[in-house]
C-alpha cells in the first residue's frame, strides 16, 4: 500500500506537491470515487484516475550500485551534490535509494521505484543482514569486540546482536580492519557502535546486503538486479528464507 499522492507522482503525472493539490481540488478518483483526503493509501489493485484519465503505473525497476565516497543517498540534493541516482542517467523511472549510506561510506546500495519493496527491505521487523568492513582507529580488545557483538547502548537504544570479526590490525599505524554484520539500519549505526567502544571509524564500506555482494564491480558501477534476485529478496524479508 502506498500513499495516493506518491502513486500519482510515481506515474510521472505531477510532483508530489502538485499531486496533493490535485487531490484537494477533487480531481482524483479511486475506484470511481472522488477522494479529497491526503492520507489515504492505495494498493496495486486500486484504479486511480486523475482528471478522468486512469494513471499508468511505472514499470518497477531494481538496481544495485557500488556507491563511491562523496555521494548523497537521496534522489536529489538541494545543494547540487552528486546523488546515487546520478549513476543511472538512462533510467526514466523515479528511482530512490533503499535505505541510506553516509556521504563518506562506500559500498552496496539498492535503488528502486517500488515503494513496497523498499519498505520491506528497510523495515526493522524484517531482519536483512548487512555486512560492513570498517577501518578503525586503534586495536580493540577482544572484550570490546564481544561487547559490540552483544549490543552497545546508543542514544536511541541498545543495538541488536551483531557478528564481529577482527580481520587485521596494523600496530605501526594503530589501525584495525573489522568486519561487522548487523540487521538493523539506524542512522550512522556502525560508526556510532564503534564510537561507543572508543574506536572511531576512519573508513567504512558496505560489502554485502543480504546475499548480494559487489563482485565484479568498481566504485561507481551499477547493474540491474535480476528478477530472481528481486524475488529472493522479497522472500527473505517476508519469510526469512
Ligand atoms: N552505518 C554507518 O555508520 N554508516 C553507513 O553509511 C551505514 C551504516
């Protein structure tokens, strides 16, 4: 289910703001009835008309991007900075990222115009694993890594159990490389988790999202997900398999 104004915007008829105006002006019908409320949600099966013309749904599209550093995870940026959608100049659909990676974080991010798919993958009740490689300051002790694994207290609550593995450390430089897998997706979560144990993240890369990885891709490369991958992701979120 998606908000009516979003469905109209996604059909490419109007911006979301304009779609809201059309609704308030009584120009929008759902299943033959005029709707003037902004909050209502419609499903795939509802027939939406704008000024008497039934809207055509955009074809759903699904992409994977290896996000480079210095790119915003949003559909557009009011400061004119590069965004993840700029890597798909040929996509005519209104795509946006599924969740977010920080400006400085690199790695795997999905983009789509399918709101239900995006909600499914980002809702905290569906446990989708995301694996990161973090370069951190210092060499965390085993005890601290265990703490990270069990969950640390952040200002928005304790983190759920995670998998943590120290891959290497450089005594001379005083840095370590650590792999961490979490299934939550709070804002700047990995950076804040390491901060909580006193080891600041210097570099962060998301290497895996569920069963997807970055094999064969360089920073800035993207590809379409296969229909099978899309199905698998849905099934993973909905049924845990
Ligand atoms: N955790 C972070 O701290 N940053 C990201 O970009 C993703 C997860």
